[in-house]
């Protein structure tokens, strides 16, 4: 990963619904910032589009997933990401144990939200450095 960019990996089971939608939403929310967002699944599926219900849900939220195809976690290097976010314990366990993601940078989505909502020491400066400092504090 590029040191000048903050990299996020969303992990779910099939990379067709949760992680795909989270990634497209995160890309939208961080547009214009030095952020790289990826997603992957713990199951090794062939490149498969999101189900129609997920496409409709994404569309109702203003996101487009029509070009998305599932990708297994074996096609990325979870250890190279600044932040790895899973939706179930199995997702983060697979990322950390099987694919060497840094456990101090790997969280359940709900856990990370709770940790980041706590008062912080008021960071200033480079956006990427601030994001990395917040992840470090959360760990």
C-alpha cells in the first residue's frame, strides 16, 4: 500500500453484500481524501456480482454496485492495510490468523464505531497520520 494514502479493507463472507456495500459507501464518503478502499470475502468464490436485493438496497442509498464482482481475501494482502474491518468474528479471525492482518488494526465494524465514538485527544495535522493515530488509539 502507498504510505501517503490511508488504506481500508472491508471483509465479509462472500464479498457480494456487506463488504461490497461498505466499500462503495466508504469510497463515497472519503472522495477527495487520500484513502484507498478495498473489499474481500473469506470464501473463495469466482467473480460473482452482488444479488439483486443488494443492488436495489445500494441504489436506494445512492450507491452503484452494478460493476462489483466478488473477490476472495487471498487476492489481497490484509497485512498491508491501515485498517481491516469485518462484520463477524470469523471475518476478522480469518484476516488475522490466516492472512496475517495486524490484529491492532483489525476490528469488527460495530466495535470500531464504538471505539471511535469515544472522546479523543484532538488530533491535528496530516489526514493520513491522524487516521493512523486514531486506529492506534482504538487498538
